[in-house]
C-alpha cells in the first residue's frame, strides 16, 4: 500500500574503499557493478534508519500508526540479540501495542517478512502490517578484507501490507540450504567474545565465499524465480519489474537472462550506487524504481531475496 526509504548522506566511493585494500575502482566495477555505496554515521542506528523508512511508507499508504497490527523488521545488523529492533520501531512510530519482531534471514529476510505480513492480513490477525528491511553493514564490515570490504552498505526500505479486494501479493516460494550455512556468516560468535578474557578475538565482521555464493545465486535462484511466477498464475511477460536482492550486478543480469524476462520488464540495478544493503536492498530498489518512474504503480513486480543461511524467498507483488 505504500513504500518508504532511508539512504545515508555519506557516499563512499570505490577509491575510498581501496585505501584499505589492494584493489581498484575498475576491478570493483567489473566484478560487482558497484560504483559507490552509502554508510551511515556512527550516531545513526538500525532503529533510526527503520523509523525514517517506516514513517514514509505509512504516510504513502495513508495509514495511521495506530492502525498497524504488527511491525516486522528484517535485519542482521541490529547490535542487540534481544530485544528485537521492531519493538523500538513500533514505539517510536506510535504503533504500540502492535506485535513486533525481527526476522533474521540475511539478504532474503525482507521477502520472508512480506510473506509473513501477507499471511497475517489474509488470516485476519492484523489489518495492516509494517515491514521494514534495514541493515547497517558498515558496523560489521572488515575494511581490510579484500573479498567483502567493497560490497556492504547501509540503508532501510519499508512497505505497508494491508487488505485488498483482489490479491496483491502472490504465493511465496522459499526455503533454505543449511548445509552451506558457513558460506556467508559472522566470522566469530558472541560466545567467543565472552570467553576472550586474556586474548583478543576478531570482531564478528561478515565474511563470505564469493565464488560459491555467485554460483549458488545464479543457478539455484533462476528456477525459484520461475516458481514464484508460476505460483502467482502469471507469465514473465505480465511483469512490469524484476526486483532481486542487490548482491552483484553480474548475478542480477544472469538471473534476468535465465528467467527469460522480456525487454519491457524493468530490472532493478540499485546496487550501482547503493551497494549491498542486505535486507534493505529489495525495498530500497523498489522505492527508487517507483520514484524515478522506472516501474509503474499498480504494475506486477517479481521480488527475490537470497543470502546467508543459505536462505531464499520470492513472490510476485502489485507495486504500491
């Protein structure tokens, strides 16, 4: 029913990232398509970012916070294991006593949260649900790690899911492959920090095995995208937009090719100037496409998220 976004003011170029790693702007562009990314300042929290995006989404939907029955925040970078960021977001937006919880499914978390929201509305548990995808990955990035330092960024995107006379969110196709849990993960656990009394333990920055992730994303996600299209009862030609997780430009282009999208389908490439914002990437890309007229309000969009876990989810939605 509405979409909102928050992007950092600080733009970090490839040249700035390369001050910490042995790489070049050209190499980063060729391998990922990323030209720049946004990093939030130290005083801006995951909750702050989520509140800004959530407020814009509610205003766009014309829904008062008091009418929100649930707030779901998709994130992996809220620095408290408990309580959930969603409880603070609900309070600061004035949505209390809405139910509130976080979803930790990496870069697929936003699509997981949309699925939960749709079922809550269909089942009558909540009339309106606020879904926020937000991550501040600059807090968990090792600037000296040549394989990840240029990838991660900060941002927040939000949508409001509510009642409709006709289906506006198709069936979600999702799953996981826990046999590859260690392909994208924090390098250390909180228990290791607890036990590190006399010796230093590395900060649990994010790490990933890039080639494994690339192959998995390209070859496993294309069939998933087709399943989501089939489950919605449409064809690829009915789509107005394709909004995948913004992990890598080459992955995006490969997926679009393998799914066989017609030329008229607009493809989100927000990663070029935004970087990989994990759970925030799909709603941020959606917001930009609508704001810049790349995709029409009321058009059908295929969303797909994939990442740590390895987790994945996809659904077709009507754009707000």
